[in-house]
C-alpha cells in the first residue's frame, strides 16, 4: 500500500513538473517591421545613429538567445496579384507602410514579445512593428 501511495505521489510530482516545464517553453513570435515609403527622408546623422542602434539591438537579441532568425528583403522583386496572377516587376511600394525587415524571436508570452518589439529602432524613423505568434505546421 505504501509503495502504491509513493508511486502515486511520484507520478503527480512528475506530471506537475512536466506541465510547469511545458508552460515555461518559449514560443516563437514574428516581429514584422514596417516603414512608410512616403515619410520625409532622415538626415545622414539620423541614419548613421539609427544603423548603430540596429546593430546594438540585433547583437543584444542574439546574445540573449532570443533571436531565432531575421531577414531584410531587398527593395526589388515582383508582386503577383488577382485571380489572373498579374505579375508586376517591382516589390510593393505604396503609400502604406511596407515591410522592411522581420525577425523571429523566442518569448514566453505575447507580453514578452511586445517588450522585445518595443526595443526595435524603427520607431526612431516613424516605423511600426507588428507582433504575431508563429504557427509552425512543419513540426
């Protein structure tokens, strides 16, 4: 009987420990960085300082182990639209904000991902960051 009770306690303890570990597992969030193509051009000094801030931001994120990946699309490309799949020989550059970069970061919650996103230097240039949890269907 004692052995049965001990086994039950052990199973409960292990299950609680596992469920705690599961809730502590970091999720992945995409930070979609946008800027306005019709915004006034910043001065050379502002661009230089902003570039330094980007280097610090990415370096700190990498050192923290929270950076999964980050990419910046080139300004050239193609846009395909409509049911007839019309191809336009340029990336989308309208008067609305366009994607200038994106990062995938590890965070325990949307709140933590939001705090990371608040550190992105794009705000210095009037940009924005959208935060979305990543759904990895490949796993």
